[in-house]
C-alpha cells in the first residue's frame, strides 16, 4: 500500500512538472511542499544539479537545515561542515533561483478542536461522570425555554394551537 502511494505521488509530481514546463517554459529540478500558518506552499528550485558543487546527500543535509530549521549543533561534524560550506557559497554567490506558490488553506484560521483523552484520577473521573449526567438536563431545559419577544408578537386565539419549536415559536392553523 505504501509503495503504491509513493508511486502515485511520484507520478503526480511528474505530471505537475510537465504542466509547469508547458505553462512557464522552464523546468524545476526539485520542489518543497509545506503547510505553515494555514498556508499551502510549494517552492520550486531551478538549480542545475549536474553542475552543483553539492552532491545528493549534501543537498539533503542543506534542505534539513533550511526547511526543518534544526539547530546546527544537532548535525554531525561532517554535516556541519557541509552547512558552513553552503552558507559561504550563498554569501559569495547569488541566491539560487526559486519560485514560490502559496495559497491559503482556510479563509479563516480554524482552532484545533480535537480533545485527546488523558488518564484521569478517580476524583476527576467521578467529577466528569457527574457533570455528564447533569449536562443533558441543562440542554433540554435550555431548548424548551420560550422566547419572550416572540410570545409578545404572537397573539393566541382559543382555536389556535401554539407549536413549540427549538428555533422559533409559530402558529399551527
């Protein structure tokens, strides 16, 4: 299943590359997809990998440093040397050409409403159980309250029956 998903993703990225090339007449060599602050981002990189002074492993180390924002001391000595070499390279040369595509995921930020269970003490569990038993009574009572403003508007005749609805009161003829 995993291999199939990876293959599907790879094929979609190849398709995206072809569409990008036909639209912009330039080919990117790699891309980084991320989601941050409710923003979906794709960063296209146009480095000529064949002419790069960094090999595949070194580019991976640089990517981890740049995009995962790891502290330098978390890398091995060999990896730290690669990162220092990259920083010097960027300081002495032009920043590599990149395009950025960004789009908001939500129109408004959404709070995470997932409540993860935690281990409760006996007292906490008993208090939660009591609260859960009281909750339905409160909700039921709340929904059956009549709206005094609507009651003033509706004049009841003896022949008419008032139907109580949770949202509004209305006459039934």
